C-alpha cells in the first residue's frame, strides 16, 4: 500500500511537532513547512531522536505563493494539516492586518496550491475561541460561531473555517476536518519537545514555565472575583500528546463520512487557575509564587468542551491528566536546562 504523505504547515511549532511524532509513529510519511518565526530548526533533530525519522523540511513563509507552489510541485502530498499561523490574542488586537495577512492570506495561498496540485484533504487548527461568549460555558459543535469574538485572532479562525466550507461547497472532492482546540498544555514524555515560543509568552503554562525556570518572579492570577467555584477563570486544559493523537484520528476520518467535519478537542473538564497553580506545585514539590491581579481584558469566566462528538465519531478521548502535563512540562524544562531539548 502506498504510504500517505502529509504536509504539516507550522510543523516545527508546539502542536505541529507533537503531531509529527504521533503521525510518524502511526506510519505516515510527514513533511514540514514552517518559516521558523515561532519555532526552532532543532525541533527536527528532536523529532528524529524520538521517532528515528527526520521529516523533510521546507523553510517557507505561507505568504510566499511562489515558494509554496514549489513545495507542492515537489511534495505530492495526500493531505495537509494546517497549523501555521500567528496566535497571540493581544498582539492581534494591536496588529490586526498582520493577523489577517498571515492567517487568512496564508490559508488562501495554501488552498490555491492544494487545488492546483490536486490535494483535496485538509485538517485545520481552529480554536474554541470561535464560539465567543455563549449562554453555556460547555461548547458544543452545533452552537453558533463567529459572534461576540474578543479578538482579530479569533476572527481569523472563524473566517478560515468559513473559507474552508466555501471551498468544499465549490469542490465536491475537497474534504475538511476542522479541529477546535481548547487549551493545550504539557510536552512529549521524552522531554525532548515541548512549548518553547520565540516570543514573549502570554498563555498560562508558558508563563508558569518561565517562573519555574527563574526567568519571571511570580504568576499574576488575572482575577479572583469571577462567578466560578474559587473565583478564578476555568479552562479545559488538554495534554498536547492527546491533542496530537486527535489529528491522527481526524486524518483517518477525512476520507469517510461527511465532506466537512468539525470536532471539539478538549477533555470536557474545566480547571481553575488556582487549581493549575496547586497542580504545578504538587508535581514540582515547590511553591509557585503567585498573586492576584486585575482581570485581563477579554477573558471569559469559563469555557470547556463538550467532547462527545469526537469520542463517538473519532473514537478519541483524552487519556492524560493535568498532573501528567505538569510532569512532562517539568521534564522538558529539565532537559532544556541541560541542553538536551
Ligand atoms: P506555534 O506558534 O508553536 O506554531 C505555529 C507555527 O507556525 C510556528 O512554528 C511558526 O513559526 C509557524 N508560522 C507562523 N507564521 C507562519 C507563516 N507565515 N508561514 C509559515 N509558518 C508560519 O503555535 P501552536 O500552539 O503550535 O499552534 C498551532 C496552531 O493551533 C495555530 O494555528 C494556532 O492558532 C492553533 N491553536 C493553538 C492554541 C494554543 O493554545 N496553542 C489553541 C487553539 C488553536
Ligand atoms: N492567566 C492568568 N495569568 C497569566 C496568564 C493566564 O491568570 O499570566 C489565566 C487567564 O486569565 C485564563 C487562563 O489563565 O483564565 C488561561 O489563559 P491562557 O492565556 O493560557 O488561555 P486562554 O484561555 O485565554 O486562551 C486560549 C488560547 C487562545 C484561544 C483561547 C480559546 O491561548 O489562542 O484559548 O481557545 F483563543
């Protein structure tokens, strides 16, 4: 049987690199395209160390349509998993045009190449952010999306979802899986890859990592007066390895069933910021310095996944816990300190 060849855009990034490992281990041939804006080339060596296979790499920016076409001419891919893009919510408020250019413009270039080279299957990294504020914090795929979105970043994800649907309507052979991620955390159990952003982190876990590494003094907990059990915001944190495995399941499903398939990838369980601090301290055996600060603009009190659809149709559910994620994050930090990651 011919081996399926998958192009991962943004594949040296956090979620992409973990997905590359899972796909290689599942027997797929993986190639990676990235402009290395928010990831490092060394990740390829780490993928090789874990799996024994170093994926072919194209250092290309999605905005460069000519370079992208060359990748497709050479690659002869079966499917694409599209991770590449910008993801900092606050930055997207300051530089909306850059976000539309990279995320939306980059996706249009990608889809044009896919059409030109007859690649008709795509898995897209969307986000729970497309739900915006809803009556219920438990988000179900059937809920309306695109309303009350807090940032241009969120709107780019919503727009791309719509562009993918329109592309599928125009081309009956085109098949799409839209994966709405909740809050990915953790690292590979080897400790060789993990979340290692080039920019200043904004998300909770990368900030906790910086505190643990002594690079930041303390965690500011953004608000303790929300209408939640302990007053801090609650999110659905999902181990990145579980998330990566969800992509392998989505790829299998792409060729079957409906032309457009949408899945929440979350654990279904909300955890508060205070609970995250406690989990980290328990795993590390050290207190995590923190203090309560003002609410952060745009934060919702809580949201989490209704993950029943992915469970039923993809036979996927999270298997790893928040403590597993904390342990793997600490292992990654330790390996990085020793120059191993
Ligand atoms: P990441 O920044 O680690 O990975 C994205 C990769 O895309 C990086 O390696 C970056 O260098 C690359 N990239 C950026 N602009 C590019 C361009 N113009 N051309 C080519 N490559 C480019 O982020 P991640 O956390 O791995 O996220 C992957 C995807 O998942 C993103 O689309 C993100 O929006 C989405 N997502 C992430 C989260 C999260 O919390 N991490 C939540 C929901 C959705
Ligand atoms: N938080 C703090 N202090 C910090 C950082 C975060 O208390 O220094 C809190 C936030 O208030 C929030 C929780 O930790 O309650 C998680 O915050 P993150 O920034 O890690 O994640 P968000 O839920 O705000 O955003 C994430 C992704 C977005 C995506 C959104 C919805 O980062 O890309 O989920 O899917 F849009």
